[in-house]
């Protein structure tokens, strides 16, 4: 798992965590207000 979808999933999770006030694994992060997160992640078989 090292493709584009992996990075998209990580960014979506970090953005969601930042919105609810949780820990963000970065020295500094400036994330604006987000109302929707769209990612395209295929299922693994």
C-alpha cells in the first residue's frame, strides 16, 4: 500500500482529526475549515 490512494486517505484522516481538535502528527499545520472530504479509495481483494 504505497500508492496515491494511501496518501489521499492519510490526508483525509489528518484533516478530519484537525477539525475535531485531535492531535495532528506535524510540527506545524494550518488547515482551514472543511465541510466535505472526497476521496476515491478502492477496496482490496
